[in-house]
C-alpha cells in the first residue's frame, strides 16, 4: 500500500508509535495537521502570504479537509498564520482521521472511560506505510535540501518543528538541525507559525 498523497494524512500517520501501537503528541498533533494543510494550500497556490497573513486565492480545494481550511480563511478578516494553525485544530485532526479511516489506512475504536469520557483508539492497518514515511524522512536528511521534493521537505520540517518524536527523535533533530532548517525554508511562514502556536499552547497548559 502506497503512502497517502495528503500531507496532513502523512503527518497523522507519523504521529503513530508502531511499537506501542498508539497515537502520540496529543497536544501538538492537531496543530501539525493544520500547519500541513496550510503548507499544502500555500504550495499549490490556493493561498498567498499577504504581509504575514494568508489570503485565499481560490474558493475551494478538491480535498475536503483542505477546502474547509481554505474557506475559513476566505471568509475571515486578515489574521496571522499562527492564528490559522491553532484555529480548529481538533476538528482538522478528526477530519483527517475520518479520511484515513474511510480510505482503509487506519481503524478507529471509540469508547467511553467510566462511561463518561469519550476516547478513541487508533490502529494503523498496514505498518509498512508508516515505515515507508520514516524511510522518506531518512532519505531527505541525507540529500541536499535542493534535491528534496517540496512535499517531503515540508513533511520533515513540520514533523521536526511539531516535535513528532516518532518521526524524528530529539537526537536526530539535534544532529540534523541545519538540514532541517534548510528544509523548513520551503514551508514559507508555516513552520515558524507552527512553532509559535505550540509555544502558546504549552504556555497556556502550564
């Protein structure tokens, strides 16, 4: 089974711990998926950067998850990229989850703890898909940044910025700091906006 074409879907799978068979990065993963959606829309010229804020250039995208983000921006007054990384991040997480479930990539089991609190257990149906994504990241870290495909560069940069240790542990992020920084340049303002959104979320959680 090939990897999903959608960048948010790839990053969703990269947040999955194959050894423990569960999702990780509970605080960051929704923000990472929003950043991935924004990066795709910017890279495909559905959005442009207008003085530090995204501006919609089109009305819709074929991917319904991306289209929802695009329409939110189009209907709003200008706001900074960081705002749109944080806006609706939980909804985006579950929308991507539903896409992956419908495509047969994952299985989701929903239940209630103590009969009250809803929880969802995610299982990746084909671990080789996640391993393939890990191999793409490893290859990107060995190549000159100019030779890495833009979507793969964004995948590496956002996984690193988002602290997805299942994709890039702290040691790898430290070892390849300069390479990751070079790859992050391909994301325009998105990686920096993701970093600020995570810092804000962490500060509010203290």
